């Protein structure tokens, strides 16, 4: 499964939530509302989730193994860094 498109739906310059992202796989399957979170040590991805009746959150979609999570983070966070660099250059 290959990532064929990454769209940043919303970007936030401050706060823990840095961006909302949509990712398309193989040009046929899209996942919306992946969050880029500014954690205590690094940026990380939070998968789309739903609040359950007991108040906990449960992922709606998520990578099954660590290899896929790492590949997603590498690709999405790399694109995020490029977008941020481009945005900074355009402000100068």
C-alpha cells in the first residue's frame, strides 16, 4: 500500500494540535482527520478516533504494525516539515 497523496486540511501555528491531515493510499482509499500533535519530546500522529460512551477514545482507523506506523509518521511528518519550511520562506 503506497501513500499517493497528503493534504493538510488545517494547520495551527500554536498549541499542541499542529495540523489535520488527509492521506490517500493507492489513489483509492482516503483517511481523514489524522492529527499532528506536538508532544513533549517530538511531533507524532494521532489517528482519527471516536469518543465512547464511557468517555474513552477509540481509534477508528490505525496502522496494525509498528512498521506501518513508522512509515506513515516518516512520510507525513516529512511533508509537514517541508510545508512549514516553505511557509517560512514565503513570509520573508
